[in-house]
């Protein structure tokens, strides 16, 4: 599966190329490094199983990169939302300024934390290790082993999404919805590696997962913004007018969150159908469909049956 080896090599190169700029705070580089590291985390377990090699230390290093930028990325998203927030509402410009200042302070803290977390990460060494894994996939992995490894990983990720959806139900709750978003993102990146092997079910599921992930991502961003609005309102308890403005913003965000949640619920039947199709296609990679009809044994002549029964 050359697409797997290419995915490992290209995303490792992207992390190595953009990591320095990301650690300097470049917003585009931060986004690119996080996406590339997530794609690596989706591809590496498949390669590990198919080649029967233990690369858990490498997977841990890649995961460390993803997580190191999580807080900084959230700070950037929230700051962007505050800066785009309409100033024509019933809240004052002071409320928006207070939120923006708070977000700037948050980003400065997260920036320092990110640099500390990645101080011992050698991007070039990690990329070299990934190239070795990619070469092993090309040269050593049997096609059947690759298909089985892909199918198992896809089915595991499907179970994660289904369990997260079942646990959440139709209730609006922040953490359960966040779990669905993360599970859907991991499945989507896994399908990027192997959608060609899953017939027409892979691309369809990727489209549904991309839509779900986008809507859940927008909802998550609003929820994070709401957390900061509420914290700022609590800090402004001694300033009644400012606190009232922030409470008004909190109410507007709550309505938007509920509306976004209702839209997500409407996409659930399509998602469940797509997951069912992918699961069936992945199962076929593990247990190939029988070719032709079973061979019928010839019927024993009646006289021979009698002799056999007699002894």
C-alpha cells in the first residue's frame, strides 16, 4: 500500500519543516503541524501491525507534538472569535476589549508551555524514523497484512465513534460532544489512508465525517469562548455594567450552541448509514467473500447405501 508509506513520509516531512515556525508562534504553521501529526498518528499504528514492528516510542513522540500545540491553537481560535464578534450588540466595547486582553494573556501562557513541552523534541530525528517505517511498509509488508491491519484499525475507530454517539444521545453536553468530535477526527484521518481499499464506502464516510467534524469544531470553539466569557464575567463582579454585558454575551453564545447542536443531530442518520457501509467494507478485507458456490458431493447410489448400512 504505497499510499500508506507516502502518507507517513509526507506528513513527517511537513512536521519537520514547520515545527520551528510553529514553536515561534506562527498560526498557520501551528495548524499545519497539528494536522500533519494527527495524520501520522492515524497511519503509524497500521504500519506497525502490518510490518510487525514496535514503534510505540515514535507514536508517543508524535502525540507529544500534537498535544503540545493544543492550548495554543485554542487560544488562537478564541482570540479570533473575539476579534470577529459583532460590536453592534447590547454589550459594550469594554467587554470585547476585556475578553481580547484575557485571550492575549492566555496565548502568552500557552506559548511558553508549548516551547517547554517541545524543548527535547528532535523533529529531524523523528522524520528520519518515520522514513524508515515508510520504507519498511514498501519493502517488507505483505498486501494481505496491510489490508488486515487497515481493516482492524478502521473498525476500531468506528466502534469509538459509535460508542461516543451512543453515550451522548440527544443531550446537549460539552464533554460528550467533544469526545464525538475527537473520535470522528481520528476515524476520518484513518480513512484518508485506506479509503481506496474500502470501495465506495470510504469516500462517502469521509464526507460525512468532515461535515460532522466541521460542525462539532464550530460548536467546540463557541463553547471554549463561552468558558472565557463566563470567567471574565466572574472576574468583573465588582463592575456591574461590565458583568452584565458579559452575561448578555454568554446568553447569545448559549443560543448559538443550542442551534448548532440541533443541526448536528439532524446529520446523525446519514453518519450512521455511512459508518455501517464502511464497517461492512472493512470486514470484507478481513474475511474475503467466498468465490463461486459450494461444491456438492455426488449422491451415493441406493444399492451401495444398503451395503454400507448392512455392514
